[in-house]
């Protein structure tokens, strides 16, 4: 069991799905507080910040509403690296796709995926450390999500940039010991959302050539 209660921020712009609530609760015997954000119709950033402002535990979990595949012990598996090592500020799950195959994740090329804890790959932009925000264990910090992003998309990239800037000595890791399914629904992420968010991101980080080259990935979702 964990040494203290862990807040679980469930990020959704909808009402909390009761079947999902049951799935989480039935597979989480550890002491925890579930915080559904439920800022209806609001952006991912607004919902994420609502969760951050209402979380009190020193280590907490933030997950999107399209995460599933929970199993007894997933919470302990996810947060354990941060409890064991205070140099780690973020640990991401290893995402599986809906068929339980290893899913797509940025900054994981070449990283083993069977088990173990691995440093996220440094991205090509200023060697910042980035991971998807689908489901993370995070150590309490002062960074918030930029609410000028609309819908979803790129707010998580900017968040990781700011973590890297403000806490350069802290580590961001991929936690292969916790594998959950990410359905990757890309809610409110394509079209006008993608165009606005890419342009806004580049107004903050204009020399990020990786982002400059990106096109609307939602068009290619299978």
C-alpha cells in the first residue's frame, strides 16, 4: 500500500461516466481521492487547472477520460517511482492501444517497453523533456496549463516545456511497470482547434522546428 492518499485528477469536459468511475474505484484499493474536473464544454487546459487547484496530495495522478484497462495495483505501480526517488517530477504510463499493443507515444523511440523505468528521450527543441499527458503521476509543482489553448492539443507540449525550463534538474520518465489503454480519442483537437493551438504554441516557442513541420494528425487517426 502507498504511504499516503493520492489524488486522481480525471480530466473531462463532460459529466463523469459512471461506468468509468466504477472501473477506477473497483481497481484502486489504495487510499485515494478521485477528482473529476467536469468543466463542461471547457478546454483541456481549464479542466486540467481545475484539477490542479483542487488537488492537495504531494504526488497526484492526472489522466484523460479516454484511459481504460485499469487493474488492481495500477496506482501503486504508477506513483512508486516518484515515492522512491525525489528527483523524478513526472512519470508517464506506457500507453497501450485498444488492442493492448504498445501504443504510440512521443519521445519514446528506442526505449524498451517490457518493464522498468526509463528517461524520456530529449526532444529536438532545446533538449526539453516531454511525455504525453494521457496519464501521469506528477509531483506537486508551480506550473499550470496555459488557458489560451482551446479544445485540446499542444497545451501538454507547452506544459512539458515549462517543466523543463523551471525544473531542469528534475527527471521525466516512462514507467513501463504501469501499462494502461489510451483510446486516443483526440476530442476537440483537429481542424480549427489544431490550427489555433499550433499557431498559439508557435507564438510562445517560434523556433520549435518540430512543431513547425507538424500537420493536423487527427486526419490520419484510424
